[in-house]
C-alpha cells in the first residue's frame, strides 16, 4: 500500500504542478502588469500630468483668455453662441466670464504655483463681471464658477488650509463679493418652483423652465460613501471600456458591446474614481490605470494648442473644444494620483473636493453635525480624528472597509478581470 501511494503521488504531483502553473500563469498575466509601480515611474507620470495641465492652461491664456474656453485645434477663444441662443451645448456653460481661468484657480495651488495663482486671482478681480445679459445653466455655473470663487477665497484667507499661507497683499474679499453677486443672480431660479428644485437655467431678466438630465457620478460617490468594494467592481467595468477605446464614450450598450453615444469630452469621472480608490486602498493597480489614461489622452486628444474633445471614440476624430473641467478636474486628479507628497495628502486639516473638484477645507463652522455623528465607526476602529500615534488623519475613510490583504493584490481576482474584459469586447 505504501508503494502504491508513492506511485500515485509520483503520477499526480506533476499533473497538480502543471495545473498550478497554468493557474499561476493566468493570474500572473495581470499580476505582472499591475502588482507594482516603481517610484521612478510615478515621478515620470507626475511630470507628464503637470506638463499636460500647463500645455492646456498656457495655451488658454495665450490664445483664448479672457474668453471662456480654448478651441485647441484652431488656437482661438470661445464664448457663448450669441447667433444661436438655443445652442444649449455651448450656452449652458459659457457666459463671457473667463470660465476656464476661474475654474482652474485652485489647480494652480495643487501644482504648487503660488505666483501664477496670485496672477490669476488678480486677473479675475480686474476683468470678470457678471453684469451681462445671458442665459446659463444653474448647475454648471454653480459648480464651475461659484464653487471655484468660494474655494479660492477660502484658500486665500484661511492659513490653516493644506497649502498654508498663500494670502495676497491688498486682497479685500473681492472673490467673495463676486461669488455673492453671482449667487444673487442665480436666486430667481429657486423662485416659483412647485417642487423646490430650482429651474435649470436662469437669465437676469427671466427664468427658463425646461429640464435636463445630469451626469451620474456613482463611482466617486461609492468611494466617498464607504462602499469601496462596490466602487472597485464598478471601476473595473469602466476601466475595461477605457482599455478598449482609449477613452470613455458618453454611453455604452452592454448588450451590443458597443458605444451608442460616441463622443468623449475629456470628462474627469474615471480619473476621479481612480484617484479616490488609490487613496482608499493604496493599491498600485490604480497607478497603472492612471498611467493608461494619461498616455491615452496624450495619444488621442492632444492637438496643436491643447487637448480636444473626441467626437468619435472609435475613429478618434475630434471636436475643436477643450472644456474647463479638463484643467480643473481631469488634470488635477491625474497629478494628485502620482503626487504622494502633495500638501493635500500631508495636511493635518480636513478638506473635500466639490462636484467640480475644487478644494474646500472643512471647518467646524461649516458643519451642522460632527463627522463621527454622521459616520460612526465600529468599536476598535481608529477614527479619522486621531490615529494610533496621536496625529490627525484626514486622507483615509472614516472606517477602513478594505481588508489589509486587498491592499497588496489585484482589486479583483484575475478571473473576474478577464470576464469583465470579455464583456466589453476586449477579446
């Protein structure tokens, strides 16, 4: 019997080893690509993200300012479509208020450029006025203009924020006054509405009452809400689509395995989710995702004077438009993804990103309830207010819902990654 057992072992062991190596080979296909990310490569990607921002920003300032946006192919500025007021694709956002400059203010601080931040603030103070007859969308103006003005004002006046004392000599709350002026002009949208939901568009003389469906930022919200496992899964699907097209179409048909709204306006949501998931897990997988996105944008969207909207994610044809959120969000989150030493990641003070990615420090005076009342931790879990060594922690979620081993393996098992890739038609 002993000899028989030995003989069976001699026969089975090679078979088991063969199957093991087959499985290991399948797993290693993903592990080899995603399980590590050298510091030298991280530094290179940080530099690429910074160069991407300045290529867009410098060309906006050179060719487009004080208009709202840059046409990166023709190297010209773009304002509202006064000839065709019904062109809401343009007129919902643009209003002759130097949109891109305002939207980008705090990104300059994120990149450490205090002098250009000061110059930009002075330009806004000296040149921007909202005393103009135009119809704009309340949501877009609120997140892009009003939010940025308030963010920049707080960063200028509160030395406790992550970037330290970046105060401007002779600053007299001008950005706050501009924000108040704009907010007053938006108030009519909240009047005479039976639901309490504001009308979507507002004009100085009148309010228009048609409705518009807004984007769903479910990925970032899942991370911020603590649903990290769900966010990991959702992110994997969106990233698989990105890998297939080198961009993210506005709408994808899962049954047809094809996009049915084909353009990509350089939106930030996938980058934002990637950044937040990296902050939540510190998994190098997300650095690879960021690198893939960064290199795809360089390859597919870069043109003579900036980065252009992709009109068609398959044939990579372009539209001559660079929306302001590309600089205020897409580039910002890409840069922060690779910049572990950024003041935002080292600060002892809390902060949030607004819908448009603007940095707003959180002060107790801005809260109706304390953080732990809203998001209580389980017993034994270190809160976000104090770590084990007594220092203040602001970058981890309030309750650490990601197991330790998940931080050092793929976000999903290789077999699931492969299934997702197959579902979007990668192979």
